[in-house]
C-alpha cells in the first residue's frame, strides 16, 4: 500500500500487458524512437546529421532520467521540450538535431496512434477469446431446451446454446467495429505546426518529394501504410471517437451477457464460476453471488460513460489546434483501454467456467411446458373432431384456474384439468406425448450450427491467442 491514489483499473483489474503499454516508460521511449526515426530519415534525405548522432540517439532510448525531465518541466512548463532537454543530456552529440523541423505533436500524436493501434490489436485478441469460449458453450448446449423469456416473463422455449449464440453475435458485431478502427488508423507523420509542412519546405529547399518520402518512411518505420491526407497540428480527433465507440460497443455486449447470467443465476439455471474457498458474503456464509458478472456490469457502465469524452472533444477542436483536448485524452483513452481490457478478462473467466444446472432447467421447463404446449394440444383435439372455439375456451378457463393455483404456491395441474374435460377429447397419456420439450425449440440447434459454420475461420484464428504480443 502507498500513501497516494492509485487507479483501481491499474491495481485490480487490467492486464500486465495493458499496464505496460500505457506506462510512462513505453510512452516516452516511443517518443525517443520517433526522434531517432526522424533523425535517421532526415539524414538519409541529405540533412546535415551524422551517423554518430543517430547511433548515440539509438543508444539512449531507454535510459530516461525522469528527475531531469521533472525539473526541466517545472522551469519551461512544456513536457515535450523537457524530454528533448533530457534526451540531449543523455546524447549530447545529437542534442542540437533532436526534434529538427518537428512540432510537439510529432511525438505526442504519433506515439498515441502507435499505442492505440497496439492496444486495439490486444483487445481484439481478448475479444476473440471470449467469442471462442462462447462458441464452445453454444455448441455443447445447442440442443438443451430452456424456458425463453420476453419482458422477463415465461415465453416459448429456446435452447441454452441459442441464448449463448445471441451473446456471441453481439461480440462478433463488436469485432467488426474493432477491425474497422484498426484498419482506419493512419500515421500523422511530421507535418509541422499547422500541418502545412512549411518547416520542411525550408529544410529541404522546397523539395516536396523529399517531404513525402520522409513521411512515408516514418510511417513504415512504425508499421503504418499511410499518413492522413491532410491535418492541422494534430491527427483528427474523430479517430479517438471511433476508438472509444468501439470499446463502448464491447462494454454494451459484455453488460448484456453478464446481466442475463445474473438473472439466470437468480433462478439457479446458470451460474458463473465459483471457487472452492470463495466467500459470497461477509455476513451470509451461504451466499453465492454473481460477483464477476456484477463487476462486468459495473465496469461496462464506466466504459460506456467514458466513451462520451471523445465525441465531445472531437466536436470542439478549433481550426488547426486547441489544447483543451490534451488533459481529457490523457485520461479517457488509456482508462478506456484499461477498462475494456478488464471487462474482457472477466468475460473470459466467466465464459470459460459457466456452469449449467440442467436439472433446474428441466424442472422449470416442465413446470411451464403445459402452457407452451396448449396450441399443439388444441390442434390435436381439433383433429379428433373438436370445435376449435369451444376448445380454446376450455384451455383459457383451465389455464386461468391452474395459474391461480400456482400463484398460491401449488403445482401446475393444467393437464389434469384438461383431461377431466370430456369435450376436450384427450387423455392424460395423449397429452403427455405432446410434452417433449424438443418439439418446441424450433430451429435453435440449426441456427447455432449455421452461425458457428459462418465464423469457423475466426474460431481458428482464436486458437492462436496465446501468441505473445510485443510492446
């Protein structure tokens, strides 16, 4: 424990990978890598920079003296220039050419784009893992009838696997949004104070081809295929809005799934994992609370709210640049990624050990099946010569009477009541033959199979999720 505030996302929820990716070391070492790349490309294009200077910069990417940075920033009130100063102290022969022709956003914005791209790739991998586990669950339980609910009231039967397929379909939609966000992240490049590249027109004596070559090489150095066509001082903040919208979408799907599981756990039909020595309540020792799903819902609410920051910021950017985005983005984007990471880690845990209480589900189905089967019973009675309207009235009256008894805590006796009606024309044995739950699940198994077949390539890709992702 320390005597200063620590974000719970860092101390309790997020992965080591995401914490390292958004650490000060990764961010500021990326700044230095950007300065190295700039010097290297400027040298290659004929500016007076020596190989020795480039080599010295490369040798001091990781040894950042944060004390020097803090002291310098107190003096100049500018974080980038404080880091330029500290880098120059570490690499004195290159101090005069660091940041040549650039503005602060060359390092701040390009570094953010690199971090966000890598974070999205990691989120994508984690999302694939959830989809893979849900696919296995859906496959296993695609034939298991369970009571469906509309308005959280008993409805026609579905299957346990079909319900999981609904959750999975939501996550598949999120995957498309994540992929779209990744595919549309471009590099800012080194574009100058208002995005005109005027400083490089001066450095390269008006040679536009060299400026294009420099930006193309810089983008390729960091794994990007292209730069934004036009920009102000910063990259378009619409990018941030797209990213946080995609993360919010993941949160929405995770919340929906977790909330469904909480409802089902209340009915003892499905339960999230529960360890042998886990404590459900400090006072009520018997409790088995859905705490992981509750945490998913809690964090997802935060992430959905956090996503509102990006469109508000994007909408108020003045002309070529304003700085009211900076403080907000320093918090909302990293925290959004850490929160999405935490949500997906929990979702992986839940979907990996989701427990189905088949006997409880069967009991619930049996309790409501007589009501669900009444239409089939009606058709069978008509086939035997009954009057459809009279039979409908018998079913309505007997159903109301049976429901009244159930509300009084007694068992459902609808079938016995119908069998006692001579006009209904069906015996108890006749009706029992219509009470196979699998007669009422429609095409649930086939729908699950069709979805799984459609996403087979994705599921194959998910099997490689344990491959390390480098920072």
